[in-house]
C-alpha cells in the first residue's frame, strides 16, 4: 500500500484481510489480492482525499506479463496526481477525474505493449456520489433495505445484452463471451461513461469492484452482504465468498479465478 496524506494506493497487493480507512463523512473498506495460484495482481485501487470527500477507484489491468499491472498503476497514479493538482487549483472533482482518465489513456497507449485497464471510479462529496467508468469494473449503490440506486452497465457484449433484456444476469455470468470487453483505458477511441450524481442516504453502501467480484457472485448476493452490518464485516464476507467460489467449481454457482479488488464506502453522518 502506497500512502500519502492525500491518497492511499493499493498496488500489486496480496491481501488476506480487508483494510478500513476513514474517508470524508464515513468509512472505506478496501481489499485487493491476486487470483488463486497466481503471483502477480494486475488489479489496483485508490482512495483519494479531497475537501469534503474524494474519489475511490479500482483499475483492472489487462495484458501479458507486467503490462496489465503497469496500465493499472499508471492510471491510478495519474488520477492521484491529478487530484492533488486539481485541489490546489480548485477544480471540480468531475473535471479532475475526466482529465486524468484521458491523460492515463494517452500514457498507456504510449507504452506500446498492448496494455490496457478498466477503471471504475466513484466521486463522493457533499453527501452525493457520481459513478464514472471505462470497461467492466462495476459501481453499485445500495440502500440499507437492499434497493439498488445505481448500477453501472459493463462495456461488454454481455453487459449490453443484459441492459437490452437479451440476457438475464445468470445467463451473462455463465456466458462464453463474459471475458470480452469493448472499452478500456489504453484503447484508441476509449470513451468515458459518466453517471448521475445521486444523494447518499445514511447507511447506504457504495461498492467499486473489479470483475473478480462480479464474475463470482451474483448482484443479489453482493447486495445482501453489503447492505447491512458493519462495513468491515461485509468486506470480509465478500472476499471470503468470492475466493471460495474461485477455488471450488460447482455447476450452480459462477466460478472464475481472477484478481479480486473492491472498495466499500458507507456514510456515517
């Protein structure tokens, strides 16, 4: 974990337990680890502090050898530096995040090694949350009773299929093209999807995660775990169940060994 007063970066982690951090008006719980029997974790996460809130983000790197983790690292480090400069200039967080993603896309393309990374980010400030994403890493905003207030659509054939009603979520989880994505940082023509700003009620829970979570747990399972109880306990349950699914293939459950990274946020005031 790389830590400064303005940012905490989780790079190439192999966590056994989630970590809890104070963040804005609430708490963030972070977890990141490599896939079973795999040394390198190509996921990364960032918690960026800004007056009145900040940004939480997850990047899921793609590419052979070290290319994926380099793309994820570059993207989150670019976002971190952008947040510092933007804060000093008084820029809006929306501007900061969009400018940083564009800069990261150029930097990853300039590597010239075919690297790429997805990115899911959540701007949290003044009691509101706005999702921004590229690719199939997810943002989920859940009320205490389990109502989904925000859920991003994966930039992928299966994600668009679910959104159009051509696939249900169970079919998408087991689809042979589940691994394909159509948009990522490091791609010519990359596009950024910007969600609506939504109020955060007390005890709402917000999740930002790589597909290592969404490919091994259903949305209903994730919602039921995160909506209640202490946030750190929810993080422990998510990480435990996802890793159990990865290690044990059963026909009735999804199972896809992969790097696993997520951030949970809950407003306490």
